[in-house]
C-alpha cells in the first residue's frame, strides 16, 4: 500500500525516520532534475538537492499543509539554489575586483606575464620567507617591525629576505 505524502509527513513528524526517507526517495529524482536545469552543474544540483532535503527534515514541523510536501520541498530547493547563485556572483565580483586591484597595483613596466611569473615564484618560497618579503619588501615595514609581528629575531628576518629575494631573482632570471 502506497502512503500519501501527507501520511508520510505525519509519520515523520511522529519520529518515524523511515517515513521521511520514503518522501526523500519519492521526490529526489524530480528534485535533482529540476535543480540540474536551474544550476546547469550536476554536482551543484545534487549538493543543493541534498541540502534541501536536510533543511526539509529539520523544518518539517513548519510545513502547514502536509499534502503540499512536494511543492514545499521544491520551494526550499529553489531558494537554496538562488542563494548559491547569488553567493557565486558575489564571489566572482570579489575575484574580479581583486584582479583589477592587482593589475592596478602592478608597478609600471611589469607585464601581466611577469606579474604571474612573480606570483608563481613567490609560492615557491617558504612561508617565513613569504611573510618577511611581504612585510619588508612589499609592505615597506622595517626589519624591526617585521621581527616584532612575526616573533623572530631581526637577523632571521634579514636572512629570510636575502634568501627569498635571491630565489625570486633566480626564478625570474635576474641576478642576485
């Protein structure tokens, strides 16, 4: 005997996990299909469907009309997908703004290719060397200020800068 959505919601509200599992199985495929059309990314759609089911389970007591479970679930999924799209748009805008700022911060005479080569070379430095170079060379901090912030002796700061600078120049084809 097949139970209606309303029957399964009532049973789930009484604590029968298997009832909600039946609701999830019943509606998952259609939910995923709906979200795949919206998201255009199958992995994102599947993640959103999973999140929608979890949220529905957590808020099952808020469902006013148990016979409208399907539309309620799809509404949750739609709102989650919309939130994800807005967040992705904001993230893309931040990344674009950051790229624009990086391009504007690039000293004159340095091409985008040279800037990318510099970024790659910086990733090859140790974390300590990167920190010292970022503060003292890029940030114009004194060795003493960097030593205080990084909790290192001034001599260690100077060594990290010297070694890091040499690695950067070598990676970029310059002389130390």
